[in-house]
């Protein structure tokens, strides 16, 4: 069965949710419109993340708890807003009555079943930290499907992957902003093994990837942006093309898995922080002009400024730490830096506390300490 990707009103879409009965993966794009000209933090993706999880909490508390569990892979991804922004000081201004697009993917039947309930009580607006965006319509950006269908699809030896938002991997406690095939497929296979009910041996398959998969073309650009709840992420955007040799002396299942994971990538995203808009992936070559979708966005300019400020403040605060060994000192300094940088960019203490899931009074105390340390550093220079 095929599903139309044409845009439909929310009420029309909600009358035909039969796909939720069998699908295990899906991608949806919503069109939203602000009525006025709200101002957003350059780090507004945290607000999208918080709003989505609150929607889950209101209708399915047990699923909400599961999605909050930081020890598990997340069965969903969220994009940032796609549309025109203007810079007003250190804030992003949305244009009244302009259309903004926001995409949500789900990679587990459990989340898709929740979506059926969600659409039955769907809200009229997305309240993004006091900036109401009105839902206009929804469409499939990725068709409903199953893991079995992905695996049984015709073998694709060439995989053109495009990364529409900054993408990065965790490597020994640091960010690794390069699309090395082993890292790419480790990212995809980790999620596949959790949600597909058809797991494969990770090390054996990744060794096979190392041996047979080659990058035949690439065009990349690096970015530093706020990522997740705290700190900054160095990532890449752009496109690469992967290929398998015409003759393979290896398990047939591995070639089929390689192909399936390439088609899985747009659903699950690439790398980490995919629930905060990073790692948005497409299985296609970017068309003319699309390469600049992220890199020329006004939101990126402010995002990179905020990320650089967080990094700068983190280094300053580390210089004043009595104990610098281990990860705790870095985490504390990064938290203080994030709070102070976001205050400098106009975010309220209450919004920061909500995003960081910290008590308001703790955030207030951290902000005071951060300002004091920064003042001491300025006096020393």
C-alpha cells in the first residue's frame, strides 16, 4: 500500500490513521504559522523537544517516562524549524503568516500507536516558550513502513546521504564530526538492533563495513552549534556517496543490511542529539541550492555565536576550578557556561531551568556564580 505525501489538513489526516496499526517507522512534516512576529532563542530546539515530550506525558505517562530514560536510544527524532528568520539583536524573529516546517519521525510501533491517540486530541498550536505557532497541515515526509519491508527492499549498493543539520558522533568523550562509514553504520545499527527485533552482531558487521564500503564523493562543511541540554557540538553538514564493490565475497545478509540501514537513516537520523534537531539525514543527493539550507540560515549564525560563547566561558571557568581532573569539573563548568551564555542571549532563568531540567533556584545560583567568575577573570586580564 502506498501513502500520499501531499499536504493535508490535520482533521483530514486524522480521519485515516489505519497506517498506525501496522507501521513501525514513519516521518511526518507539519506546517505551522505564527500570527505575530515572536522572538526565539537561537537554541529554540530545546523548546521543541520539551513541547513534544509534554504532549507524550499528557496522553501516555509510561511512554513519557521511557522517552526520558537517558540510558536508552530514543525512538523518535525532531527537526528544527525550516523557514525564514530575521535577527533581532541576539534573538530570532519569525515572520507573521509565513509557513515554517517541522518534522517528526518515529522508529518504533509503540510511538506510532501513541500518535494515533495524539491525533485524536491534536492541539491547535505549538507553544514554543510563549511563541504560539498554529498548525496548518501535515504530510508524510517518509512513508509508513516496517523493518521487514526495509530489509526486503531491492539491494542498493550506492547510498547518497545528505546531512541537512549538523551531525556528529561521540568518540571517547569527545565530538567526532566526520562521516566515517564505520561510525555512520554503528549509529544506524545501534538503533536497528534495539527497535527492529532482528538484531545483527555489531562488531562483525562493522568490520565488514570497514572492509567493503568506500566513500566515492563528499562535500562537507563544519559547524559549531548548541547541542542537547548543555554545551556545544561540532558537526558537519553536506553530502557523501557510499558504495559497495560489484563483486562481494561476504555474507549476503550484510549487503542487504547495508542497504536497509541506508534507507533507515532518514527515519532514525545520524549520530547523536537527533531529538534536538541534529543529524537530520536524507537518502538523496542535495539539489541545487539545498546545500545552503543550513549554512546560510540566520538561525545558524546566532546558533554558532551561542555555541562559541559557551565554549569560551567553559574554558574560562575551567581555569578557576581547583580540581580539573575527571569529567565532573568539566560538566559543572559547561553547565555554568551554558546558563550564563543563554542569559547573555536573552533567555529567562525559568526557560533555562526547564530546558536543563534543573530547579529554578539552582539555575539562579549557578548564574550568580558564573557572573562572579567571569567578573574575576575580566579583572585579571
